[in-house]
């Protein structure tokens, strides 16, 4: 594949990821990782190498997009400070372990795990009714530590911010309102993504046959192009989401994540 075509496809992938991330309020890893995986394979990269590269670069993009998003959530009072330190510290520890596991597992196992994560998210979105207020938040430091650790492992292992598991868990188990769950999850994702990025960079130092412009498993070319497109488009998509019925947004998110999960299983 020639470079111009590759860059155009990366821009397109970044626009799609940014649009869906802004529209649906997700970090984008569940969308950006599969897009990058497919593009790397089209560019001739071995799938066993392409998947951890997709995860690592996705985390780098997520880190950039989450900084501005978290600041806005913080200004709006939607970041719950109680338990945040535990979420972030154990999230970093988990993401380091997850990144190590990702580079040592076979690509087919990672695809299955990613698919399971997607389908679990779909089930939670369908059956769970989220609290509308924060009156009964569980402020247990132990519960926040465990949740941060699990989200961190998923972040490092599968190249997602962790919000896909953290938001349902905060609302279901710890009784956060949806807005507080999204804001607190966004702040935690900054920490989990940092842990994953650093780990992937270190773990990739001894790997041969990496594509050009790579620092460890993080591909700088993909990161710059996708982040540029994603950040710009996400801003407009977020504004668009204010004018769309929330039930339609939720239904669209369910269909999208289910499709990605089924694709990882090789069904579609």
C-alpha cells in the first residue's frame, strides 16, 4: 500500500473514531483499536505484531482525547474525588500488567477477549438501569482499588481506556450517576493509558520488524494522524450528540459495539 493511500485511510479511521467517540461519549479504544488493526494488516504487518501495536497506539490517542474531556467534566463537577486516587493508582498498576500480558498472548486469544469485552458491554447497556443521582455512592476505597485494577488490566491488555468496563461498574456496583461515572472514568483513563503507553514502549524495544516511525509498539505516524483527525471531529460530534435522542444514541452504541465484538469472533 502506498503512503498517500495509507495516510488517507488513517485520516478516515481517525474521523470515524472521533465521530463515534464524541457522539457516544466513549474513549474510542473499542473503535480505534479494531480500525488500526485492520489498517496495519492491510499494510502488510504480521497480525501477531499488528494487534499489540493497535492497542498501544490507541492508548496514546485516548490519552490526548481524555485530557480535554476530563477537564470539562471537572469544571462541570462530574469528577467524584472520593476513591479517585485508588482508581488511578491501581489503574496504572493494572495497565502495566495488562500490557505485558498482551505482548505474550496469541493474537487469536486477544481477539476473543476483545470480543467478550464488547459483548459484555452490550449486555450491560441493555439490562442495566443507571442511577439518576449520587445519593447512595459506595465510597469504599477497597472497591475503588479493585475496580481500578481490573479496568487497568483491560486497558493495557486490549488497548481501551477502561471506560467500557468502568462506567457500567461505577453505576451498577458503586451507585454513581451516569454523569459522575463518565467524568470519573475519564479522569481514571488518563492514568491507565499512561501506564499502558509506557509499558508498550518499553516492551517493544527488543522487537524486530516494527513498521517505520515506531517507538516500541507505539506507531508515531498513526498516532499523529489519527489523533489529529479524532480530536477535531470528536468536538463537533459531541455538540451533535446534544441534539440526538439519548435512546437513539444508546441503540446505535449497542449495535456498533455488538458488530465489533462479532467481528472479533470472526462471525461477521
